[in-house]
C-alpha cells in the first residue's frame, strides 16, 4: 500500500502535469529511450579540453580571480582555460551570465549557504578591464550593482522573463548559462541568447553532466545546421560552445 507521501507526490504530479506519477514515469522513460536511439545516429564528438584549449598567463590570471572571489569555475571545472582562449581580455566585451550563484538553500541549483553570489561577475570584471558584465538570477535576494556590473531577475523556466531581460541588454559577446543545468531551461536560454549576440558572439552552456550527454549530442546535431558548435569535456563536466556562422 502506498504511503501518504507517495500518495501526495502522485497527487501533485497529477495536478501539475495532468497525468499520474506512473504515467509520467513511463513518458520520461520513453523519452529517454527515444533520445538514446537518436544518439546512436549522431556524429558529434565530445572533445577533450587539452586538444582544444591551452593554459596561458591570461588563463591563470582569470583562474586567480575566480579563486579570489569564490567561484569554482577554475578550482573545480577549469573553465578559466576555455574563457581565456575564447575571449580577448582587452576588448570592450559585454558578458552575461545566467545564474549568479545563489546561496539560498531553498533555491534549486543553488551553491549552498557557503556560496558567494556574483563571484564570476567580479572576476570577469577585473580580468577584462574594458568590459561590462551583466548577470541574472531567479533569486532576487542576490541581485546587486557594482562598478561595470548590473544584475537582473530572470527565470530560465519562463521565456517571458528572459525576453524582458533581453530588452535591457546591449548586444553581447558572451552568454554563459550557469543556471539550472537541465536541458529545457538550457534550451530556453539558448533561444533567448542567440539573437542577442554580436556577429562573433558566443553562448556557453556549463556543467553538462554525463547523463545529459546523449540529449546534447542530438541537440547539437540540430543546432549545427545553423550554428558552429563545440562539445568539450572539461576537467569535471562538459561544456557546449555555440557561435553564429560567419
């Protein structure tokens, strides 16, 4: 016999999705199977970061700033190597990061109570002295404004809020998705970001875990018909880099 929590969960699933928990589980399994079947026909290589990026003085400078401000982009992920290779630090860059790194434990995909919101924004600001840095987060409690940094509210699960955010921004050189780390919100961010890019602008989706790689191979196969995509395994998770075709 189902326990009360199981009954409650089933009821909530039905209220939210219109199907029972068992039906929802079947649909998710079916979708996963379909993605796996499509993945078998993709030809998307997951490149090793050592074959794509090189550690330099510029990348080490960025790593030092990430560590200074409390971001794990260097210490855990070695993303500093990618960004230093993709960007000219002396250029007048406009950089947006979705996900400031909330330290509110009640917010999904947060960093925990010891997290330091805005760490990456401050690191990029110091590393690229001619840049303007923008950030967005669902947690209004971590929004802030500092020298060459502005942050705004946005909810990756609600495209209308991303559209409202876009109206406040200039053309962008780089959009980083470091938010919810699930395919649907990631795709919402990609759809929002690509029209806002400068001619040589980039979108980078961070923290792609192994279980999501089959989905992204299929997604990249579609995206590659219009955009240049790189799928790179970094020290921990993978990243997807998308740029407009010139």
